[in-house]
């Protein structure tokens, strides 16, 4: 290996690592607020990427119909939950969020989808569609289980992943899709060539890391979300709406996943199940970060991306094995550092 090849591999690793960092940040965000290990994060990537690709091709993606259907079910659940005391204000809020919001997205997508629609409009539509799906996913699958154990939430997360992946096959088919780049600009520094797409990846990742760090460390809403994760009952007693906290967390995670997919789909062809593997690599970065630290998660993601790039050069057949093996020493060290807990006796 010469210096030029090594620089190319490092560049490729940083680009991939930036995407894994975004997903790792989303996983840390959701777990910190709701205790949910969000396995469907990969589906948010796929839905965002392929919805954007279909919109750019002039087609209406099936995900917009999924968002509308989930909204209807969520509205019915809200009506059932408040059947004993119907408050018009609550019903009106639920109607606006669960019926009007996806209806507006559906109408806008139906009217604006076309081969001549600007890329910026397609990006906004794709983000809105996936954001609605993430919001309703929490309402339907996780809000009723908010007070259960992490294991129950994990099982529900696996079920959501399987359901969304199967629906992805229905909506997008088995053929892969690719979208247009966000920018065709390019420049060269030495032997390395940087495109507008890769610069967008770096810029968006850095922006999200800084924004999340400031959001949870400085803002009142961010501190409220952290309080919800520590003690849901205590957060409710001091006036924090825990349901709203979960909705915000899932909304942000779905938007981050969709943005990641939109950044990836111009670089490589994506299939309906590609997001799962990408999400798992973000999960490795989140585990190394302890599911609590945003900066450490970002650094771990860059390491994962770099190791993956070098593994693909030296042992391409085993690159996935090498990447996923990274999690073993981390789990061993954390288990050794964790305090011993005696098993409960019957």
C-alpha cells in the first residue's frame, strides 16, 4: 500500500464514519430519552433515501400512504384512550397531528411529485414523510409500553424493524434505487478529490453533533428530555410531559435517519433492506459511546468507518466480521467495570 491508497481509504472511512456517526447519535438520543434501542433506525435511513429517489424520479412513494394510515390508527387509539372523558381540546390536537398533518403531506406529495420538481422540494417532502412515520411509530408501538422494561422495549423494536422492512419491500420493490447528488461541485487537494456530496456529509454530521450537544446541555427542553430518561415518574411530578419527550426523540431520530439516507443514496445504490446493516454499524458506535456520550459516539463512528475501509482493502470478504468484532472487547471491558449484582432469590 502506498500513501495515495492510504489517503483514499482514510477519506472513504471518514465519509462512511460520518454517516455512522449520525445514526449513532440518533440511537443515543432515543435511548437516553425513552430507553428504546431503536433497531428500526436503519429503516428510517432506507425510507428517507428511497422516498427521495422515487420523488426525484417523479413517482409518489408508498411511504406517504403508510404515514397517512398510521395517523388514522393513532387517532383511533387517542379516541379510545379518552373515551371516558372526551376533551375537545385533546381531540382537536389529536385530529390536527394525526389526521391533518399526514393529509397535508399526502396532498403536497401528490401535487408536487414530478420529474421537474427541484431537489430541495423532494428533500423536504422525504423528510416530512419519514418524520411522520417516526412520530406515529412511537405512538403506536412504544408509548403504550413506556413503563415496561428495556427487554420488552427491545422486543417491540425488533418487531417494528421486521414490519417496516417488509413494508419497504412492498413500497420500493427488490430493485435498488439511486438518487441525484445534492451538489455537482468538486475540487482536488493533492491526490484527494472532494465532491459536494462528501462535503455535505461532513458538514451535516458536525452540525448535528454540535446541535445535540448544545440542545441537551444548555436548553430547557433538552434537560427535560434527559430528566425523562432518568426518572419518568419524577419528570411527570415536576410537570414534564413524558409522552411529548418520547415523540420529540423519535421525531428527531427519524429526521436524522432520513437525512443520512438522502446523503448516502447519491453515493451508492440502496435496497429496501440496506439500512439495517448501516444502522447496525451506527449501533456499534453508539455502544462504544456507552449510549450516553455524543462526542465519544462520533469518534467511535469515525473509527468504525476507517477500519471498515481498510478491511475492505485487505480482506473484503471479512470486512463485516471485522467491523462487528469491534463490539466484543468493548462489551468485555464494560462488563468487567460494571458493579456485581446479586441475583434475586425466590
